[in-house]
C-alpha cells in the first residue's frame, strides 16, 4: 500500500516494554480483569482517562470487527495515532502501557487482516464507508429505534475520521459533503436526559406540555442576533457547512466555545427551570388557556434574581458595577435569557472551579461584558467569536478553566 511512513502499514513503534509489562498494564483495571482470562479484550475499557476521546474509535472498531476486520484495524490505527498526538511522551497514568498493548495488537492485525473490498487501505475504507452508510443510515431508517440510529451515526462519524486519516493528501469533496450531512442528521438521534429536543420521529408526550413548549419557543427566538463567523481553520466553508444554531444556547456555544455536551445539558436545564417556575406561577389558569401558553415576563425576572443573587452580592462587596446590562432597544427578554444561559454554561463546564463561587462570578463578570458588547453593536451582522481554539469545541475549557485549574493544582503541591 502506497502510504506515508505514518500510514497504517507502518505504525511507529514505541519503546518496547516486554510482554510482562503489557499483561501488568491490564491487571491495573479496577474491575479485576487480568487480561489473561479467555475471551476477547475490549480495548475501550482499558483506555486511560486522559485518552478518553479515542474511546468512540475503539468502540467502532469492536462493532465492525466481524463485518470488516481490516477496517477495524484501520480504526485502531487511527486511535493509536490520536493517542500518540495527545500524549507523545506517554506521561499520563497508564498511557505507556496502553499504547504498548495497542501497538502489539496493531502489529498482529497488520499481518492477519485482509482487504475485502479493494487493493489498498485507502480504497478499502472509502468503499466500506459507502457500504456502511447505505446499509445502516439509509435502508430501514423508519423501522429502527432512535438508540440504534444514534449508534450507527456515531460509527459513521468515526469511519469518516478514519477515512481522513488514511487518505490525508486526497481530499474528496463528495465524501466531505456526505459526511457533513451525516453530522447534521446525527444530532437528530443524539442521546438526551429528559427532553428529546432534537429527536426525529413522533413528538414525545413530555414535549406537548404547554409550559415546556413555551420555554422551547422562547429560547428559539434568535432573530436580530449577529452571527458568529465560522471557523476557517480547516479550510473555506460553504454557506450551509457551519453548525446549526437553533436557539440562544447554540448561539452562546458558537460565540464562547463551550462543549456541545454541556450546551445540550444546560439547554434542558434552562427549559425545565422556566417551565417549572411558570407552571407554579400559573397554577390556576384554565386548561384551555394553557394550550397557547407563553412564558411570562415575571418568570424570567424571577429566574434572573435566583441565578444572579450571588453575583450581585459579589459586585456589591467589591464595589463593582454589574455587567448585566440590557440594551435600551431590547423589545423582548432575549438579553436576560442570554445572560442566564451564559452563567449556566460557565457553571456546567467549570469542573472543580465551580466550588469557588467567587471565581465563577469573576469569569462571568468579564464574559458578560463581552456578551453585551456583541448584542449591543448592531452595526455589523456578524462578528469574530472571542473564544476560539483551532476548530475545537472546547475553547472555553482550555483557554479559561484549564489555566485556573493549573494554578490551583500547583498551589496545592507547594
């Protein structure tokens, strides 16, 4: 196979640790599995916590192992490359043992697996990607359960990442466009906690509750907001290539670089808060009047007081002016909901920093100023987001939370 030296046919060998060390790495698992019992080893359960992003790749490899062992090998190779990029010095806990184990598995699979669909690995993954999407995403779409479709879409996303790894110098606009469509459809089958906000198919009963419908509707009023300019790190994008912005929290996600999982959790959190407060305040309303229900202004004001009680006290203690400012021309409570959403997203992604409420207030204080500058400037229809990190969706975590956490951790070690 004509590939670069970093291609699947020649994985870069790490310093050997010997068979005893590989077995020892597996015995470090908390569930007592030694790696010497009969039965296959599930690599995704051996992954150190610092390499968590490669878990979906290894799970996909296990899923398609029987259908195409060669593509499963390519998935594991991609996982190895990503692990080596994340921790090239193998300094994390258990990383060296895991990488050594995975390297031995790759060396074995390189010899044992055969291509079934093409003469090269590049064409093999391309044809299998086409086959997988047609078989699992297009055929029988209406008969499969949402949890099944969510798993199939996740594997399809992994296969596309593997395709890009195996053929890095051969861009294919056909595959790119198809993969972007897959990513957009994938959101319709994403997992959820209580509210199926993005799930395709029949409407769930919980989404028919008038207060829930009203809360969803008020968050989806994103008119008059300027648009965050898309990240062009990975090349120019078309008009329809950017992420879908359905509501105010999606807009905050694109503006401040929060992680998508955090956004979905806090979106549900905010909808339930609005619905619960509104339901308690309108307990005597006739059932017929609730069908065209709208979230009351008093509901948002009440939630503002609850969420920002500590922040207002912090400002008074430090003799600071609050940065929660409402533009004079605001005709709706969109700004208030943006401030509430911003605070919840900061809290949701703050990790252990959330146990220092003064620190959260400090972060919100400065980010609220950025938010006001954006929503009050009506001269331009788009803007450059204040937080961005090489096309990643964890800019806030890496640029704000991680440095603060590092300082706290270092002080603890002194």
